[in-house]
């Protein structure tokens, strides 16, 4: 069997039926280490992945999948990962309910920046729980995903990378790749789905569905620090321990 040691590092993983599946390895940190290849992956939903894609993940030793979607999203599009041999944890970021703030959005306020601030302020425990799962994974490969692999997944990956010392510019560059990966078929289909959900009139659906601009992630990280302290402080405030932060560095860096 091919192992991680036999593979040439590659950002994008080959898999039909999935659009935003990629490795988060190779990013340098302030400690002169880099994030490990073959350790942490991010993706959109995996209901359409084909047999070759499943074999690819199995060959990489995928051990844990963290599914950030709500229950209705999982029910309508269950992951097609039979035979991969992984453990799956369902960790809905919104806890299967949008809460009072989610119900008050208007077309003028419903944009990615506002959504990210809302998630960080109101759903920080769920985001932190996902980072804690990564920290507890040891050497096992982990995949984090939601529906697009862009927003909920983007914040979890950003928090994990920032916590181990990856520069904000690299975090933003990684985040921005989603816009390229999802362009075309996926964006067209999801735009139609979102348009049918009765969002406030005038909502910029294309921006919400298709965009992942690097400046937005830079601004999101800067705003988080202004309001909550540094990223490790934010994670600690939502239950993560110093031991877990140390474990995160050990498992992600090499």
C-alpha cells in the first residue's frame, strides 16, 4: 500500500465528485517549523466523492473526519466514505439552530464579514471544539469539512493555523484558494439552492456562495485579536487548555 512517506506533497487532492479537497501542509511558522503534509485536510461536503477518491483518502490513512454541517445538511447529503476506515464526529457549528442573531440578518448585513464575526462571537465554543479534536488526534490524518469547505471550515482551519504560529498572510492565502476551487459547477448549483431558500431580498448570494477574498480573512483575524486577544487566548476562553494547545503544535508541525 502507498503510504504518506511515498507521496510527493500536493495541495489539491485528486478526487472526482468533490471540489475543495486539499492538504493544509507546508505553511511556515514563526518558530521556523512548517505544517506537516498529510496531516490536516479541508474539504467541501463529501457526498459525491467517487471510489477513486475514497481510495485516495484511505491510502492516506485518514483517521478522523470532523463534519461541521448542521443535521439537515448531513441528512440531505450524507458523506459517501464507506470503506475509508475513519472515525467521524458530527460537530454542527450552529448547534442545529441559527439563534437570535441569525434570524435578524437583512440584505444589508448578510455578508461574509458579518457572518464570520457572528460565528466567532456566538459560536466560538463549536469552532474551538473542532480545533480541540485536531489537537487530540496525535499523528492521525484529520479532515475538516462543511458544505463548501470555505466558511465554517475556513474559520476552524484559520484558528488552528494561527494558534501554531502560521502567518496571517499564509492563512489568508490558503482561505482564498476556495474561491478558485469552487468556481464553476459547484457555485452555479449552490447559488440556485441558496436563491430558493428565501433569503432577504437583495442579498448578494454570489458573494456569500462564491467568494473567499484574502483581505477578508486578514480583517477577520485582526478583528478577532482586537476583540478577544490573540488566537490562543480566544481558544482558551472557549475551553481549550494549554496542554491541548501544546498538543496542537506537536501534531501539526514538523
